[in-house]
């Protein structure tokens, strides 16, 4: 058996053309790395921007143009609750249940009333709606909206107060804040 070894074509490694391409690739990578490092080294700062000036909406002071009955000096929501209840009673005197309420109510609801600095209703939020009596829910909401504007909460700026509506089957009501109580029998 005759084993012949092939002639060695030359040095092992890339040809001169391949070496030139490798140097070019390595050079490009080095430039990219240098650019990346340079970008990390110098922080890019955006030009300073100032937000556009927003003028606050200035509503006239409520107390200067409203009658004293439409101004509340309450300094907390609990105190305002008295003023709000008296205001609703004043607007609905013919619908207020006189005397102690019967032992069983037709509906009981807990309502938050959100008022702006002039006593206008911004929102109503039911904490506990009498879901079995949707007509009562609508009637209470209508009653509150029709009573607006409420006494302006000048000490508070705006107010969210809560009251409990005690609704009789006759359609008359009392607010827990001013209730005369409830009969036991």
C-alpha cells in the first residue's frame, strides 16, 4: 500500500484577501464600540422645556355676591352636612315627613354630594343605593339637583358631604342629619 501525503499548499490560515476583509470587519466593530462608548460617556440633554403657563380658573369669591343664606361658614364636611340638610329641607318643606318616621322605611339610601366652591353639584355618589326602589334613587337625585345651588362652602373651597335619606312610602322623607327619629311600633 502506498500512502502519499498531499503537497502542503502553504501556510495554514486565511489568505491575504480574507485578512483584509477581517481587518475591515474588526475596524468597523471597533468604530461602533467607540461610538457606543462615546454616546454613553456624554449624556444627551434635551433642550429645556417649560410647560405652557396654565392660568388657574379664578371664580369670583362666592360670599361677595351671594345672599347670606347661600353661604356656608362650615370648616369641615361634617359641619357642612347641617347646612346642606337645612338647604334641602328649605327647598322641599312640603315633602318633609312630619314627626317620627314609621318603624319600616320604604327606602334608605346613603348619598355623597360633591359641590364646587359656588355650591353647584359636581357629582353624586351612592354609598348605598336603595336598589329595590329605583324610582326613589331617581327622585333623590332629582331633588338634590333641583336644590342647587347649595350654600357656597367658602371656608372649604369645595366639599363632599354624605347624608342618609330616610324615605317613607308616602314619598315624603327626612335626612338623618335632621331626623325626628323613628317610632318603635
